[in-house]
């Protein structure tokens, strides 16, 4: 009887071992081929690899592991794209797989539950809002109707700059350009200027800066499900003070399996520094954009240069931005010389700060010097 029990126990152990081995082998065989990934830590995944400036840290990881890498931000799976070729696969070849926006706590609060079409899920509501925006707010006809608005606001900006030049005063260039942009947009949408005086302009600018910073911050509640109702980083109060793509379905990118619900980050900062597409990418060479060889499309057809994104989720304000930026920059260069740096030594601090729109760590302060007589500004 004892021998029978021993043999029966050994048989059970043997069957259990065979079942376990078979299960492990089966899972190994059926395991999808994910992109390369560094070793992750328990609970936090790869969050320890990020620095204060996340896009720079991600660029360093891509240099080591390749242009497509798989990371876990807490419990959230993500893929990081760092080459134009793979960006094209994601944003054009497999565009339908990445039309949704990930639900992120900070952005969800700022957009009142992702109610704006920028962050709304892809579907009938998003399509309707996109059509309405592009036809009634940012279409060619509407932009042409607002040419006088842009002309008046740029003239105001130039006259304000001239007054500072005549007094030899310093000027925070970014703040003044933001005021110009805000006034153009508010006049188009509300028929009034939102930055009429210095105090009002400062409040609007700080509000926008705060929103952009919070939208670009990594929030613990996005990465860890058990932090949803906790405000560990203090963003909740800041959000109350002010009020990237996600895979819809499984797809294959560059031979790797990308599961549904995986968040995708296209590192545009890295694309613009790819030495395979840009010669001496860190040097200031404006002539690289001239000539027939470099007729780059800024609206998402050349994936080494994506200032407005690409595809159906690209920036709807691209046409307005091109009209304002080119005219304003041209006028600033034509009408003024600019003394930059401490004691006007010409050195500009290019350190980057955190945020969704890559803000400067330190504001650009210059002294404008008029190149034209005051009568030219009337």
C-alpha cells in the first residue's frame, strides 16, 4: 500500500512537471516578438531611466537599443520611435492603428474629460469637430478674411519693439511673441484682444506656460493604477488652478509586434538630429533648407521633419502658424538688429526645459536696435 502511494505521488509530480514545462514552452513559442527593451525594474518598469528632460533620455536609449524600443512606464506599455523610417510606418502605413490619443490625467483635466477634438477618441465626434474646425476656424477662406487682423497685430508688435529700441531697453522675446500670437488668436475667435495691457498679458502667458508644462509632465497616476486617486506629485492643485498616440489594435512595426493599447511616443527631437538625414545636425545651417534638394514639406510628408505631426491627427493650426511665423520673423529680421547675451556678447543659452512644447530653460532676452527710421513703422 505504501509503495502504491509513493508511486502515485511520483506519477502526480511527473504529470504536474510535464504540464508546467509544456505550458512554459507553449508561452515561449507563442510570445510575440516585441521591440528591444532595457531591463525593467519591478513596479516602476523603466521610469528610472528618464531624466528631467525625457526626450533627451529617450534619445540616448534609442542610440543604444535601436530606433524602436519597448518600455514600461509603471504598468503602461510604450514604444519609442526615433527614426524617420519607423515614424512613417507608424503615422502613415499603420496610421489607423494609432489614431487614438492616450488618456492621461493632466491632459484629461485640462481638456474637460478630453472633450476637445485634439485629445478626443477617434470616432464620429472627433470627425465632426475636425471638419468644423478646419472649415470654419482654420480654413483658407477664414484665414484670408483675417489678414487685416494679423497685419494690425504685427504692426502693434513692431511699434512696441521700436519703443524699446529707442529707449535701449531689454526685451523678453518669447513673452512678446506669445502676446502677439495670443492676440491674433483671440481676435479671430472672440473679436477682442486678450493681452491688452501688461498685467493681462502676463496672466495669459503664465496660464499657457503652466498648461504646456503640466501637459508634458509624466504623471504617476498615468503609470500606476493604484495612484489614480492620489496626488503624489502635487499636480492636482496646479491643475485646478489652471483648469501622444495609442494603438487601437495590434499591428506590426518594423517586424515587431505592437499590442493594442500600447502608447506610442514619436521623438520628434530625435528625428531632427538623425545624422542619417541631417548633415551636422547640431550646427545652425539655415541654408540646409534652401535649394531644390531640400524642399521639405512641413505638413508631415517628410518624416525627418515633423513640426506639425503627420496624418489625420496632425496639428490643425499649421496653416495659421506658417502665416504668422514667417511674416513675424521676416519683419523682426528686416526691421531690427538684436543684441543677445550678457553685455550683448551674442551668446545665447540654449538649455532646454521640461514641457510639451520644448520651452527654454531660461528666457531669451535681447536688446532690439532699429534698422529703419520711425516713419517706416507708421
